[in-house]
């Protein structure tokens, strides 16, 4: 757990550094003096002054800031009830409104560029992942209402081959296609006993996650891919390649039949194992981490998918296309928040995000890069919302000043920013409750 948090903090630090570096570079190019550049908030751990800028590493790794000249002038204008903010040379408010737009936009834009480059790097190296194949099992206890897969005419053992015209090879392909289209009618092709069929399906909206669901599981053959050393399976004599064909005398074909027999959570079970055509019985001691999972020490057989690396142009194209796709999905996901989605599950706070990043970081670079690109795209979009105290609010005020050709009064800026702080506080409270819920689980 400590390593997960450490990896997560480092990765979040990179994202924050990129964002603040975007503001920093743009400010310097636009002639605005940057007085402080900090990674993190709160008490300063390290500081180093070079030129007019003090660089800081602060104790709370939950963000960062780029302090520009003129912030004190804004406070002075409020205290003295001035009609305009004093415009000393090199300050943010003395810069032309369009330069301020550039400075405010550059932070989110740097995150967007980082997302493109991270995904391009993944594409250039290539990557591999493991999944289950496209054969399915229908859920008999679907908790989202009537089972969409059942209504569409699907049955256990069917292979889904295409969704909305997109070819399907693995269960991961199914998840990606279904999750992003809740409550939409999708064309679906499948195979049954070697014959091709077509139907339509309407995924239900999962109120916990905001994703589409159709009430299916992967058809997981009970063939051991690997056996954990010292586990109950190894003690029982099970080795990689063995296939479990019966539990307590009842034939089983896939993991969910196996789990259904053991739903009463017995301490041990007699399993019949097929090894190269020869069957034998083993006593298997069972552990139950939670109500839905069984600990045996067996990792079940999966499908390995390898995506080859691409050249420079292909990698950049992949980065741009995938970033654009992520942006579209993020906008769509924000819209789902207003359709009854459980905000305690759907809105993640810094604790949950840090742990998630740390977990993914341990599993490889490609997964980490993809998750960081999602976070960067989310930061890009959220920061550009026209809400005071966000970059989008600064852009809006600067554009208004450019159009009316006179600066806004400090009191006006203050009151509008006060309203914006209320919005940020609501988001903070939601994320805090989401983190508390996550930690309690």
C-alpha cells in the first residue's frame, strides 16, 4: 500500500509539474514575472531562488501553483477599495488581456500535450495485455433491472464478434464498447454453434460508475494458467495446464458455475482435475476475500494480446486520436453526473486517484500512461470551465476586459471569485466523501 501511494504521488507530481510549467513558460514569454513556482501546497520543504523566481517543493502533494507578480496588488486594491488594480511593470494584471488568456490557457494546454505525448510513447513501444476471450456468460442475478443481454436474445457460450460495427476479439473489447454507450441502441453481431447472428442491445446505465452494462461475464475456462507457490492449489497438487471439470461431483464448464457451487462458502471442496486426459480428485482448501471472490491460488487461462509498436508519425497520430477520444468520453461522462449517477462512486478525490495511479504504475508503463492521459484530459477540460478561480475564469475575465476595453473593478472580480470558490468547495466535499467511502471499503 505504501508503494502504491508513493508511485501515485510521484505520478501526480509529474502531472502538476507539467500544468504549472505551462503557466510558467507562457508567463515568462509574455513578460510577466513569476515570483514562486511550487510543486505541492502547504509548508515549504525545499526552496531555491534563481533570478526573480523562488522554486519550492511543498509538503502537501495535492497540487501546486505558479505565483505571479501582481497578486498582492489585487489584495491591496480590495483593501483600499480602488477602481482598478495597480499595474506595476511585470505583473500579471499589467499584461495585455490576450497575453493573460495565453498564460491561463497554457497550463491546461500543457496537460493536453502531455496526454498526447504519453499515448504516442505507448504506441511507439507497443504494448501487450491479458484478457478473456469474447465468449460470454449471462448474469442470473443482474442488479440493474432486466438483463439487456437476455432481452437481446444472447445465451451462455455465445461469442460476441462486433458491436456498433467494431470488431470484437476479447472481453476487454466488449467492456470498452458497452461501457461508453449507456442507454444507446447498439448493433451487435454474435456466433452461436458456428452460425452468425445479429441483434440490437441497449446497455443500462450503472448508477455507481456511470458506465453501460448489459449483464454478462466472461466465459472463463477452468484451466490453470499458473499456480501461486504455497497456495491451496499447489498443496492440492494442481499444476499449470490442469483443468477442473467437476466440483463435489457436479460437472462445471466455467468459473461462474464453479463459484455458484461454492456460494455457501465451504472450507474445502473436492475438485476433479483433468490432466492430459487423465482425471484425478484433489481436496482444495478455500478462502473467501469477499462475498464475490474465491481464493484458490489459481490464475485462470487468459488470452494474450500484443499490439506492435509504430513509427513516429503513426505514434503521434495514435496519441492525437486517442486523446481526442478520451476528451469526448470525458465530456460525455460529465453529462452522466446529472442523470442520477452515485457521486460518491463516480467522483474521485486525491486519495483514491493516488492509490489508483499507484496500483496501475505497478502493472506497467502502458497502463500508467493511459491513466495519466485520462487525468490530464480531465484537468484540461475542468480547468477551462468559465468558473472564477479556475483558468477558464481568468480567460473569461480577460476576454471581457479585451471586449469592453477597460479593466474590471477589483470588487467585481472578488465577488465573482467568491461564488466560484463555492463551486470548488462543493466539488471538494464530494471528492472528500468519495475518498472516505473508498477508504472505508
